[in-house]
């Protein structure tokens, strides 16, 4: 029973731990590149997580969820040809985590998830790091164009907020009224969270259907959950949205929330 309780609590603890994850994928025209990820959470939540992983695996097998060992384990899950280049701990104020850089040989084999990562290998995935299964994964294509440029296409399974809400286990984002108690639970569990995924081609960006292009950097999403939770109208409209267009409309005037509306994000860049 102790193990079952730990399994049930761990994903909730991560979400309630003010987790923040930022991922940048840098890609060359030949398909090689790097994925850089920084993930932090509150030190208090991390301490509880270490206790729970001890309950899951036994006191002698307790692991550090932000250890270099865990970073190397993640590399093996991110796709063929992915290796860990560097890994360093982060500690800022009341938060701690790890900055990691992975190298990949072929971006079409890279596995990138939309949902925020659970340190230590629990069932939640993301922040650019795969931790099991294909649901919620971004698949990537790269091909040359007749003009001699490279065309990168990122196929996203849906908006990242749906992944977050579904992980809470309370809302399926299919429209209709949401019970007040479920909304309260979402506010408690998701408060303080921020997740972002960006792509930087190693060449001049010619065009992209993402509206968020800054020089070489194309943002797929950058979601500050607190900014969304403070906007009562936008939050209510988001929960009842049934289509990508309705989702985009709900988020249009929320500072701190950027989500490219297209499910297939294209980026053409000069080689």
C-alpha cells in the first residue's frame, strides 16, 4: 500500500512543486544538433520527491531525481543517436534542478514531449524530455526544398495546456462546464508552473507559420500558468474550448502565454 500511495502522489507532487522547464532545440541543416533543457522545482517539493522515490524503490535505492545518472537515463529514451553532452546542477533561491545539453545526429529520430517532465522517471513527461510512451510526443521532419533551403516540420499532438490539464486528471478539455472543485484543484496543482519549447535553426529563418519568431528563435509554446490563472475570463473560456481556434481566441489577450495555433509548425531556413 505504501508503494501504491507513492506512485499516486508523485505526479501530483511534481505539478504542485512550481516546476519550470525551458527547452531549446538547435538544429543544423544536416539534421544534427543539440537539445538544451533547464528544469527546476521548489527545494521543498524536491525533498518530498526524494522521500517518495525511496518509498518506491526502497531506502537503499533512493535516487536523486536531478542527478547526472538520471540525465543519462533520459538520453537513452530520447531517440536513436542521442547522447548527453553536459549536465550541471542548478540552485537559485528556493528552487533547484539541472541544466542538461544533449546532442542528436538526426532530428527526425528525436523524441520531444509537450508536457512538463517528472524528475526521477515518473509517468509525467516533457519539457522536451521523453520519459516513456508516445502520447503527447512531438514528431519532427526535415527535408530540403527546391530553393536549396531546409524545411523543418514539427507535428504537435495538441496544445500543451491540454496535456497539463489531462495530467491533473480532472478535465478532458472537451467543452462544457467544469465543476468548481476541479477548477480549484487545477489552480492549486498548476500554480507557479512555466513550460517552454523553442527551436533555433542554425541558419537564417526565412519563414514560419508560428507567430512567435524572434531572429533565429521560433517559439512553439511558452506558458506561464500563473498569468493564465489570474485571467478569470480567459481561463474559463479555455476550459470550455472545443477547437484549436477557440483555444487560440481564449489565449489571445493573456500576457505570458504563447502557443503557436497550428498543429504542424513549419520553419524554413537557409542552409
